[in-house]
């Protein structure tokens, strides 16, 4: 597998997990504020990782392939 494919696959997996955490945080907002905050914190950390991957993925696409 090419490095671009690996980055893209990892990005998709993290994006799916991020959406699950955000939804979980939203669902807990009214019933359990602590769980909501924990889920939101994890989602923010994951978003940071996604942003770093996006930077790498964008950088890889600028180089010509041989």
C-alpha cells in the first residue's frame, strides 16, 4: 500500500471516531456533564491529530510521483 493510501485510510478512521465522540458528548450534555466533557476533550485531541494528518496528506500530494 502506498503511503498516501495509508494516510487517507487512517484519516478516515480517525474522522469516524471523532464524529462518534462529538455525538456522544452531545448526547451526554443534559444527563451527565462530566462524561460529556470527557468525550469532548477526547474529540478535541483527535481533531488535533486529524489536523496533523491533513497537513501530512496535503504535503504528500504536492510531490510528483515517479
